[in-house]
């Protein structure tokens, strides 16, 4: 039981050392993630449709 308390206290101490991002950094990072996901989705969508188009032309 004592080891659990030591572990929790050490975790708290480490979390106090963390430099948490401010509101502007979180907002900027969120937009980077949203734009990245949108672009990757669009790229995968286009690649998928080009493959389907090519396979459709090959099977006719």
C-alpha cells in the first residue's frame, strides 16, 4: 500500500513539471490536426477513386 502512495506522489510531482500549452497553442494545434485529417482523407479518397476507375476500365 505504501508503494502505491509513493507512486501517486511521484506522478503528481512529475505532472507539476509539465508545461501545459496555453489556449492559443491548443487552438493552433487543433487546426493543424483538423486540416491534416481533411487533406489525408481527400488524398485517400482520390487515390481510391482513381484505382476504382482504372479497375473499372480494365474489366470492361
